[in-house]
């Protein structure tokens, strides 16, 4: 079966929650698909990681998930927080 793409005519909007080591892999993967994706927000409770992620992606940074969800309009939220 073929299903139509649910989002067409614009890029998919991603938000990344957790900007530590593993998030760098997500940033790089999304950059490789920049013609179809964009990072619209990043979130981390650690100020240094948040500042670095916002600087490297150009996306607005948020220190809390509820603030991100209230201000950004992502299609997809990637949870890259520690599993423990």
C-alpha cells in the first residue's frame, strides 16, 4: 500500500529535547536532509548545552519542555534525554 505524505509543500519541523552527546547525531542527520527538514527549537535544562545547541542549529533554545511546546510548532519532537 502507498500512503500519501501527511505533510507536503513545506519542510518537516523538528524540535530536539536534550542537547547532549547523542543530540549531535540528530543535528547532523537533520542537516543532511536540510532540503526537507528544519530544526525549529532545542531544549535542555543545562545552560551550556542549550547555548551550544542553539548556536550550532540557529534554532531558538528553551530550558523547559512546556515553554518549547507553547512557543514552537514542531511536527516532531525528538527526545534525546538520558535514558536513566
